[in-house]
């Protein structure tokens, strides 16, 4: 059987259970939790553990934390959270959109070595290993500096076998550019997951990625560009096309972020729309799918088969 790296060590993919494949347990500017913890609100560890214990009791077994170093990845915090809550946590390596100027002076192979180290040896001397690689592109498309990260992630994948998740701007079909770059580096489409795919209702585009063999992250529940109901209707079309086992529904939700006046307005609106937290999909989306005529068997497989198939490279 295949295994995936978690913050508590390797885990057999058969033990992942119900898995949310794009969340942010802690997300902030990198040094804030350590140097200015007051910006994170009172008792961030206790709040996080309490919420994840509730989530686990409701049937969620694993969470993929999509927080890269530039988004404030803190592997020690996540390891403690996993240990105390019992939820499996998979972390990523790679980079999001805020590419530092110093990257311009690094070669693709130097970046590749950074990411490979995070997978094979562990992050920052902790021994905690990344279970997935991440690259990103948004409205401007794949800029030259982001292309360098994509190619480094691709090469790190080929060296480690760890799959790839992509932040993508689906309304602009940016995934086509990203897929072309990764395929040029020799990555097989079935090792790639395009996240934020349900920011568009263009099912022709989404089906084209699925037809290539890619996986889709149907996250941002609720989110921008498309209403929650429109997102579920899009999922229904993809399920009816036979691709339930290639879908990874999730929320792209942050538990611990900057509190108070510094909280981004978009995050405040998201919290208002989602009182269910990491259980929105279970409590709301699955009910919508059932009302649309999706069978209990298929609904019960969502968030289980897709993540497992993805990590097993099917």
C-alpha cells in the first residue's frame, strides 16, 4: 500500500479516511506566531485543538494544510495540534504567490533542492516531512518568477514521487498554462491537483483537465466568483460525467489568522457565510447533492476516494 507523509510520520493511504484537501489551520506572515502571538488572538493552540476535536468527532480523519513558508507555515505548531486532536495533518512544501526577490538569483535546481529536502529529510531540522508539493499562479497567469517555482516543484516531484497541488485561477483557465509547464518537465497529469477549480462554473474547461487525467480541488466553500450553490451544481455535473473519484472537495478555510482590525475583509465575509467551519461540506454541500439526485453511495465516497486515489497516483 502507498503511504503519505504527515506531521506525525508516514501514514498508509488506507487510513486517511475523510480528507479535506485544501485548508489552512494557521496562516499568517511567517514570524507572527512566534514573535507577535498577540495578533493571533487568545490561546491559538487551544482554540485549534478544540475545533479539530469536534471535526474529528464528526468523521473528518485527515486535513491537508496548504500553507507554504510565505503563508506562515509552522510545522511544530501543526505537529502539536495533530498530536492533541488526533487529526492527521499533511503539510506542503513549495511556494505561493509572494515570491521573494532573492529567488531571481537562485536556479531552478537550487529551488528544487530546497523542496526535495523538505520531503526527504524534513523541514527546518524538525524531521517533519512534507507530503505534497505546491506551486501557484493567479489572474496574471504564470509569470516568469512563478514559472521557475513550477519547474522546481515539477523536478522535486520527479525526484521524490510526492504529488503536486496547484493554486490556480480557474476563471482565466490558467490551469492550461500550468499543465503545459509541468508536462514539459515530465510530470504525469494524474499526479497534479488543480485547486480553486470551482471558482468557475465553466464545466467544459474543468472536464478538459479531468480528461487529461488531473484531479480537481473543489474548495473555497463558500468563496468568491461563484456562489456556494453554483459550486455544488458544478460538482454535480462533474460527478454525472463519471469523475467523482477525481474530485477533492474542501473549504480553503483558516482557523488561526490575524485577529481584530487586521483581519482581511474577505476573511470576515467568509466566516459570516460559513458557520459550519470544516463541516460545511458535510452539513451543507452533501445535503445539496442529495437534493440534486446524487446517490448516497457517491456522496459517501466524496472526500475519501479522491484524496486516496490522488496520493496513490491512480
